[in-house]
């Protein structure tokens, strides 16, 4: 940050007052600051509202996972009934993936200028409607093209989930605490992933095995969650008469917005400058490609690899899949704590450390000879999952930390675009092709190379993060952690 950068007090206030012009309806646009509450009221309301909005975005984001891509749950049933074949299921699943990747970026550009209290519940409700259409309009499931189209639309509105949550995290939680808080919030997708299994099983049980229930029962649950999120979420502290989080916790942001830029530039001009042409954001986006290749390359192919290479049963392979996801909860929480407490907000070193852990256990999993005990293979899978979900979270957090607040969601969406569209595609189609042509050895060799490339890209980010952290310390005047909740 240059020495003549605006002071945090000036830029925080200016950011709240001078937002880029929004094409959204007035009721949907980010609200203007409300009159400041008396100090005693601030001290009373701030901790309560912070907890309330955190629970709101946690439940809200978990709700999206109830209805994201439920076809994978009932694919065996559809195949058994002859309703659709494996090619059709793949097309439908890929439609959701591609739509979500693009929407996560484009929705973020709107979310940065919108009221998170409306944006998140509306996206969740629209996704629930798409799932209800699948369940109750027979023509949809009769055509792969129509089924894929509806699920593409579902994937698009699913992209309205992450950006408002990122916006809320940036505005309600300061730099020194954001790693741990984001890690806790990030486990919402694991909670939602477990919840959809339970709701789908309930639906199948009460309907005598009707596959449509795996769509409409979770959709009803998601609508309930959307209402709860609307009741609990607030866009940002200034909108309810509270001071900005940087002022409340005496913890300046790593990057501040320039008010004159907000007043004199178009929103897309700001996005191009701070995101698309920002080398740091490009490095993070490329790192996310390899991180998602690793995440889905190991996770999605675990049942197949264990069955083909180690002779395990399908049930054992599915157990490994579930264990990988469960490990993500512990790994994400550990990564957030390490980021804040051990590396004191340096996300690059945190990500590098966890990627080294991924590499160690990935190589052990790859080189384990046939006949290796099943429990030991599960240990390897558990720790790969635990270590990889930390960097998955860290990349989004770095994008939030290392961009100005008025484009934070867009920056995180940009990294997500690369992760889902390119990384997940490499992990599905790319891994399938490599396995078919060259075998599992070449596949895991390339996945190990992905670990190395991720570390290299994070090393490129490290100097800029050090510079921003040094500026942050000079503004705060102390490395001491504010203990206010």
C-alpha cells in the first residue's frame, strides 16, 4: 500500500457513503448508512448482531447444499428404472457445475452492490423452485435436454449463495479474526451435504421410493432455511446504525477503498483494475484450478480407484468418499485457527503448509501397494481431505482479504470461477481420460504435480501479502488481538 493511501477512518466512511451506481431496484440495492446509534447501544447490539448474522449465513449457505445437485443421490434408482442412462446423468451433473462456476463470478459482481439480506434468500428460494419443477413437472425428467436446462438454471441461482456470505464476513468480521470465523462458516457446506442425505432418505422412505422426493423434500427444507436467513441476516453494520467493523475492533482492513475511485469510475472499470488485471487475484485463481483438481480428482474417483486398484468393494469406496468429506470439517477449522493464531493472518504461508500436508498423504495413498490394509488407506484419504479443504477455504479468504471491500465478493467469485469451471472439469473429464489412456500411476503423478504448482503460485502471492500485512500493522499500531466478540 503506498504511503499516501487514504486513512482507514476516511476510506471506511467514504466506502459506505460512495458506492458505485447500481442497476438493482432500490429495495435490492445495498442500503445506505443509518444514523449512528449511541455508544452504549452500539456496545449492546454489536456482539448480538454479529452472532445473529453469522448464524444466518451459516444456515443460509448450508441450505444451498440441500438442493445443489441431488441427481447424484438417486442416479442408481434412475438407472434401474431405465429413466435415464449414465451419459444423461453426466450431462445433467456437468450442467450444474458449469453454471455454478460462471454464476459464482457474475453473481458476485451484483452481490457487491446488493443487500445481502435479500440476495441470499432470493437465490436459495429460486433454487428450491427449480428443484420443485424437477419433482412435479413430468416433462422435465422425460428429456435429458430439458432436465439439464432446468438444472443449469438451478446451478446459476446456486451461485447467489457464496457472494453475499463473503460480503457479510468482510463487513461484520475484521482482518485478525476472519480466518477462524470463515473456517467455521465454511463447514456449512459439509453440514448441508450431510443434511441433503438425511432429507432425501426421509423423502424416499415416506413416498415408497419415489425419486422425485429427493428433490421436493430438500426443496421444502431449503425454503424454510431461506425464511430464517432473511430474518437473521443484516447487510453490514453501518446499515443498522453501527460503526464499521474496522472501527469497532480497531483493526484496519488489509486493503482499503479509495472514495474518489468509487465516485469517478464505473463498477466494471473498478472490477477490471482490482480483479481481472490484478496479478495477485490471477495467481490465486490459477492456484484454485489446481486445488479443485486435487479436491475432486481424489474425492470423485476414490470409489473407482479403491475398487480397480485395491480390489475394495463399492461400499468400502463410498465409505472412503464420506470420510474424505467428514475430514474437511476438521481440516477447515484447523486451517482457520492456524491462519489466525500461528501465522497471524498470513494466509499464503497457511495454504503452503497445508498443501505440503496434502502432498505427503497423496503420495502415500498413491504409492501404497496392493494389499495395503483398508484402514490405512482410509487414514491416507482422511488426511488428504483434512489438508485440502483448508486451502479450498484459504483461497476465497485471501481474495476477500487482499481486495478492497467494494469488490471483495467479485474477487472471491473470480477465484471460484477458475476453480469450478477449469479445476473441477480437469478432475472429472481430465482424470477420466488420463486413467483410460495412461493408468492410475500417471494420474496420481499429475495430481502430485498440482500440489507443487499450487505451492509455487502461493509463493508468488506471498510478497504482496507481506506488504499488505506490514501496512496493516502500521495502521493498527499493534499486533495485539482485540478480544471483543
